[in-house]
């Protein structure tokens, strides 16, 4: 499947199963601490055309992200509706009342009236269904425009959907050329759940891969740009993290070239089912 026709520029969006538009591309802020570096990164991204920002309660930087958003809206003469802001509820707050309270805390820290996307961060056994019930209510009340999960495997999704009134719109998972998640992706497509990639560059581990360097050199692009383009052409939303302005611009300069089917297959063939992050079936936090 190619979305080259769809994602033609940095602000191109995909329509989630509830009709909400979500940008194909955004900025992640994992492990970026509160402070000026974070605020500048978010403001630079928005200044350079990014419209999607992804944070999480556990990142401990929602207040800074909120400040940056407020300043960027004003400086770039944008409306709140033009941005797509994602956050996630942490494992310690999974539960009906706990999740409602955690959402209020997140919204207050971000200084926003509503969230565009709210995700359950990890599928903590016995906990995520009650959290989902709370999230469905927040969604019904219009306080969240779209709801979803993160790090859910097929069996977690099946379990959740047994009792869910609303099925998740998004599943954000570790996804890169060495972890192509083929079965999970097919399952999500079948159920209208949009896949989104975290750690698309495998935390830098792929940047000297010979297959990728050859394709990058052929295209006159960086390896990072080739991988991010591969995500989009696979129909996967991607949110690379960077704090450097030059890299923020470079990461998003992926709309002026296309990978051939052969190149797409070469990249997908790098899969080894290797993770850099925790295994969703075996984590202890």
C-alpha cells in the first residue's frame, strides 16, 4: 500500500475511523526534559510547519509542551484547531477514577481545553479496560477528539474490543525496518485502527545500515529521511523525536521523493523482529 498520493506535504492528514483528521507526520518529545531546549524544539517544529506534537504524562514535560504550544500559536498566528496534540495515560493511573483524574492533570499541565488524541500508554494486564471506559466517557463528552492505545499487541486489542463501546482509532507502537509488525499492521488495517510509529529510526541504530545507506545515496537523501518516507508509504503515521532545529527540518523534508516498490521491499526485508523498547507482553513497570 502506498500513501504517496495522500501524504504530499508536511500538513497532509489521514482520516481516522471517526472522521477526525490526523497529520501523517509529527514531533515526538520522549526523554526531552522540561526547559528551554524542549520549548524551542516544539516552537521550531511548529514554525517549520509541523502540526502534530506527541507527549505523555510519564515524559514529565507536558507543562513545557503546553507553554511552547501557547507561544507558537501566538507567534505563528495559528488557531488551536490547527494543531494536533497527543498525550498518554501512564500505567500507575490506569483505572476508571484514576484515568479521569490523570486526564485532568494532563490537560491542566498542557493548558488546553481538549486533547486531539489520548492513548493508553501500555497494556497493563487487568487495568486497561477500566481506563478505556473512562477514556470513552471523556471522548463522548468532547474533551478528546480521538482515542487510542499504545504498545497493544493483537490479543490486547481483541481483549479491549470485546467490551469497548468505541474501538481505538490509533495504535502507536515501536515500528522501524527491523520491526515491521506485519501481522499487527494487517490486524489494525482490517479493524480500521491507524498504526503509528514510535522510535521510527530505532534510536539511531539504523543510520549506518548498508541497504539504507545505498538507497539514501541514490535518492540524495539521508538514511533518516528514507526510513521516515518508508513509514509514510506503508501508511504508518510517524513522529520522530529531535531537539535540533536543523534535524527537525531535515526529518520533515520527505515529501519531494518517492521510494519504488522494490526499494520499499528491500527496506521491509531488513525485519528481524528486533525491539529497542520493552516487549508489550513482558514489561514490569
